[in-house]
């Protein structure tokens, strides 16, 4: 019988609190710069494109493609991490 793998919960900051609250509800939020219309990830208070605070949270479609992945076998329970490129254009790392 395989052991269940547990991951410690991250400690949200003011910039990431909304992201983690949505994740608890099964939603994936990313941010969009309202000046350029470009999406970005990781959560932050200012747009990486304009340095403006004119940003908004949007729910990602949840679709995209796996860019690359690696199976981690050094722990008791192997797991895979991957870079996923969302249809919105952002790339994020995740465990799968």
C-alpha cells in the first residue's frame, strides 16, 4: 500500500491571499494587466509589463499544454512536476 504524500500549505501574503482562497474552492486565478490586457503569473501587486497597480484577477480556463515535466524519484513516493503553458499564455510550474 502506498503512503499518502502530504505537502505543507503555503503561507499567503497580501498579494497571494486571493489566489490561495480561490484555490481552496477549486479555482485557478491568474492576473491580467488592465493597461495591456496581458495575463501574468505569479501573483503580485503590480503589472510586470507597466509596473502599474491597474491589475485584475481572472479565473483561468484551466486548459493548456504540458511544456515539460520531470518525475521526482528521490522521495518515498515518486511524483511529477511540470511546466504548464495555459491557454491564456502564462507558464506555471505545478505538481501532477
